[in-house]
């Protein structure tokens, strides 16, 4: 089981001070947070991709390359990479380069993006979001697995005898997670390729994500990749902790009430009751996170959002220290009674080992 954090890279005023960090401050804070994630023992750091204010992470591979040079163990990922408005050729090249520089400590989460104005900035139409996601990934999948590609589709110019460079490290592409909030077509796509499916698991009740994950598991088995229980599932989540529950609620409330993604809607109490958001003591975070397995089955990756809504860097680093303190308990409890045939989250090393496993024919020779 992998544990980590993801960021959306928002530049949001701190409602308790009225101060808005500069873009430079926010970018620097994100890299500091990533280094802290490795320090406290987390497995994964993932950054979003946005091309519109008030967000700053427009070049995820640049940021992750910087972090790769300063870490040794942390898996570097995205949350998400826009498969719709990026050229699949550029995704193939950028992430293969990052994979080499990071020694294989790279995977990525693909998503459509839901900000309408961004699509025309990159020559696309949001109404074609699903077809774009399906076609562009079909090309990306081939670019990493075929040395020479001929291609013709609806949304980009044809390719003739094209080779994407550099080739993936050790001939093994980065593992791909397909991220979705609401699209069954994306769950189907992840299942078809035998890739991972990442359920945002933030703004909606658990029943919504149960349906998407159940669909993905069923279709994963349908396509012959394994049993439904062996499908590779990741979940998001949001947490804010203090030693005493009432202190956590008191401190987080102004951030919740004023954040663009929450504010002026359900109360903090309603939101924590009806969604995965946990604001409380470390034990409450442990209990609610462990309950995810009851809803979704055994899964492979848990990422937490901790640095949004204008929270100052000092507070975020304190949150990471507390997350590091409860991490051994989460690891132990998630490992308890975990069936032996449920796989771990893929890593570069495990994918290389799987590729090098002898086939049934070779074993019987």
C-alpha cells in the first residue's frame, strides 16, 4: 500500500490574514512540501496540471524533475496530466525523459480536465473531452511500446515512421493511472488497458465512487487482467489534523468557509459527514481512512490533499509531520488480513520484474 500527497497548486488568499502568496512563493512551497513528504516517510508526491489562474503547476515534469534531483525514494506522479489538451507525443517524450532522470521513480495520472476555457487555448473542444481522452491515450500507449509508429486519428496530424525519444527506461513505460470524478468511460478505458484507476474521492459521497470503482473492477476482470479484487485502485482524500478534534475544526473552519472549492455551500459539519473530508484528531483520520477499504475493497494507493485553500506553508508542514506519525498505524492496519493475491501498487522495479518473468511455455520446457 502506497501513501502520499497530491497538490492542485492553487494560489488562494489566507482568510485569516488576507495575504495571498505570490506565484513564486507557491511554487517554492510546493517543492518544499514534496521534500517534506519524503522526510516523513510518504511514498508518493503528485502535482496537478493547470493552465489558468489561480493555479501555478503548468509544467509538472519541470517541477518533478527538480524534486527528483533532491530526493532518493519518493515516487513522482501527477494528479492529473491532461490527456485531452496535451499532445500525446509530448507526454511520451516528457515523461520518458523524467523517468530516466528519476531512475524510474515516475508514474502519472491521466485526466480530462474540466475547465472549459482551457480547451480552446490548446486548439481543442471540451465537448470532445471523452473522444480526445480515448484517442490520445491509444496513441500514447503505442508510442511507449512500439519503436516505430504509424498513426492516423481525428484530433492530430498523422504520424509516419515516428519514434518517440528517449525510449522508456529499461523498455518499460511509466505506470498509468486514469483519474476520474464522474466518467464511466474513463473507468472502462483503465480496465481495457489493465492500467490503474484513481477515484478522486473528494467532493462526492462514497456511493458515487463505489459505482465507478465497481465498474472498473468488473471490466478489469472482463478484459482478462485478473480478478476484480486484483484491479489496481487509487483513492484521494482530504485531511486536517490537530491533537484535539475541536482545535482542528476551529482552525480549519475559516479555510473551509472561504475556499472557492468549498465555500458558500454545505457546512463543514455536513461536508465531513457526507464526503471523505476528515477534520479532527489523528485517530479520527486513521479511523475514517481505514473505512475506505470497507467501501471500496483492498486498494493500492492513498493520496491526501493537505496544502489547499490558502493554508500557510508552516501549517502544511505540521500536517505532514502528523501524517508521518500515523503512517505506521495506517500501513499496519491496511496490511492486516490483506489477501495474498491482491497486488501491491506497481513500481518501475516491479514492472521490470514482471516483464522478465518466464512465460508458462518457458517454464515447462
